[in-house]
C-alpha cells in the first residue's frame, strides 16, 4: 500500500528470524516525562531490552512517517520537547498527523497498532490509559482500551494509575475481552503502588506462561491482546502512599480548574502536576517501574520466540 512506514533494518531482520522484539512507545517521551529524564529513560529502557536478548523497537512519527525502531538521532529529536513540535497521537490522530507531515509521540493505542502491523508480540511501557474518574459522565475513556481488543499484542505495564477509575477500567477490559494478568502478584497494581484494592482475574509468575497466553490466543486467531501488569519494585512501595496523596490533590485541582483538564491534555497535565507536588519523587518511581516492565516484557518476548521457533 506504500504506507509511510519505515521499519528499522535491525527490527526487520529480527522479525524475519522470529527473534524477540519489544515495542516501546514515545508519548511517554514527548508528553509523559520532563527533559532530560525522558530521553535518558528511553535510552536506558532500550539497553535493558538488549541486555535481556531482545531487540527494542521504539515507535514514533517523524514528519509524517511512522518509524518502527527509531534511530538515536530521531529519538533525540522527539525528546527535545522544548524545540520539536510533537503531537500526542492516538488512533483518531493518525490520519491528520501523517497527512500534515507532523511529528507524533505514539500513545499505547498507536504503539499497539504498529506493533501488531509489524508482527511484534510484546510492548512494554509504564502506564496504560483507562477509564478516567467520572468517566461514567464525561465518557473520557482512553483509546488504549479498545485498541487492546483489536491488536494481538501483550502489553506489559505497571497497571493503571490511580488518576483513573481502576474498577471501571477493569470492568471495561472484561467487556472488551482483554485478559488482565498480574505478574508475580494477586492484586492488580496501581502504577506507583503494588496494590490497587482490586484483584486481577489472573496471576502468572513466569515469562514462559505469559508467552503461552499470547501463543494460545494466536493459535485461536483471536484479535485481542493481553495485559501483563507488573507491580513496581518493592522498595518504591513506601513512597507510593505519599504519591497517592499528591494524585488526589492533582485530581481535585483538575476538577476545580475544569475545562482545560479534559480530553487529550488530561493525562499529561495530571502527570506533570503530580511531579511538581512531589518534587520529582513521582518521576523516580515512574522511571523505576518502566525499567522493570521493560525487563519483564523482554523476558516474555524471549520466551515467545522460543515457543514459535
Ligand atoms: N500514563 C503514564 N505515562 C504516560 C501515559 C500514561 O503514566 O506517558 C501516556 C501513554 O502513552 C498512554 C496515554 O497511552 O498517556 C493515555 O492517554 P489518554 O489518557 O489521553 O488516553
Ligand atoms: Mn481521554
């Protein structure tokens, strides 16, 4: 179709050999973290994937072309958020961003789309979008959720953040037919903390079993993916409670300030505000949990490659 998509040669070679590849998103770089932590973390995560024996495919949009596997200089360009105009790009934005030759950070939704197109089975990130608090009135439900019912990709995250309505997010995923699996835990994690007050419907403790879930779904030809929720490392648990207080404060401010906090700006605004309130503590946790999900995600990708070899 001559679509404006460039698959990095290294990623292409790995996919051709059925070697493990891990997809990574760029909205976390362009709208989720401040400079220079955004770029440092993106690079560190790529190294972690390599250290586990998989190939990283960081996905982003540069001047209207989708890059599956960014070059270093392209990642640096997108991460330079002071100077590079870049759109937070979910499914609804893809046509316009490509047509108008803009730059885009891919959210979980669009990263899932391109991972699925390329045949990448695992995508590791920090936080997934979900049903926002009050979503039953505002209908603010992340486009990430429906995408998980369309893309046969395992999304590895630290759960969903408590800026969201975690109970309704889990209900909605059940409706969409997306399995939610806690990794090494019974509880569904809440990003900054290991517990959300909700149990996951499934628990798995090893990469091979996680890979087998994806493989079973593939054998059935199911269109949906799966969520593997990896709790933040235990040493960040204590600070999690403190961050939770900041999350509640940020949510109240958003409520009081109203209009600007709706739509696509809501999540970046809340993330930034929690960072300000906690003096960067939330950022340290965010970096730690994404390194952890990248490690586990890579192990799942390696296990999957061994299954299909
Ligand atoms: N949660 C985070 N960091 C992020 C995001 C979510 O802790 O960077 C990003 C992800 O790219 C996710 C997107 O796909 O926000 C969801 O945005 P929305 O809630 O507008 O759907
Ligand atoms: Mn939204």
